[in-house]
C-alpha cells in the first residue's frame, strides 16, 4: 500500500478509530487522542506495517489497542507526563464544548457496559459501535473466535439482565 492509499484509508477510518481509541483509553479523551496520534506516527514511520493478513481496519484497531496499552503502562509508571503540574495543565486545557451530547438512555447503557468484564465490553464495542464482525473483533483483541462468541453472548445476556433488573425495559415501553 502506497502512502497516498494509506493516508486515504486512515482518513476514512478516523472517526471510528477515535471511537475505538476512546474505548481503549476508558473514555479518557486526552489519552485517546495521544493513543491515536501515536498510532498514526507508528504507521507513517513504518514502525507498524500492514501486511494484508487481515482487513486494514482490523489491523489498525489492533495497533490502536496495543498503543493504548503502552500509553497506559507509561502513565501508570509516571512516564506519560514528566510531572504532576503538566498533567493538571493538560486536563485544564480540554475544551468543554467537545463533549458528546448524551441522552439519558445512552448514559444508562454506558453504565450497563461498565458492569461487564473488559473483554465483554471490548467485543460489544467493536461489534456495535465499530460495525465489526465477531471474527474481526476477535483478531483486534487477539483472542479466538470461539472466545469472542462466548464473551459476546455473555455480554449481551448481562446487559439484558441489567436492563431488566434496573427497570429500563419497563421505562422504555411506557
């Protein structure tokens, strides 16, 4: 794939890539932006290369996931920011107008997602928000297709149970 095609593909997938980066970074917008920017740099500098063994989007999402994990580890060990003051300044610099408008139902659903295991959340996010197949989601997460199916079904079942227990279903019908 030449540089022009690569840039075109990255541009077409940018919004979905940011959504996945946001998920991988536990909805930390600043960290998601850093993860995505670092991913793009890795790709453009040739440190991450697409070999065509999977779909481009599947490969890209796997690179984003691994980059987010690297950044999380660096942040955890105090290497992400050189000192606490810089971290506070970066948080203050966030634009409040860039927050997503969310309705109450979406907030409830996000709360339900937080009750799931990380693997179940990841599978459901990739399938529902990123329109991936279970096979593609399994490749991104580095798990077998059987494991992906299991986590997908359990995640859906747990969401359904959570909605019934919290009377969300009854509220939606009224």
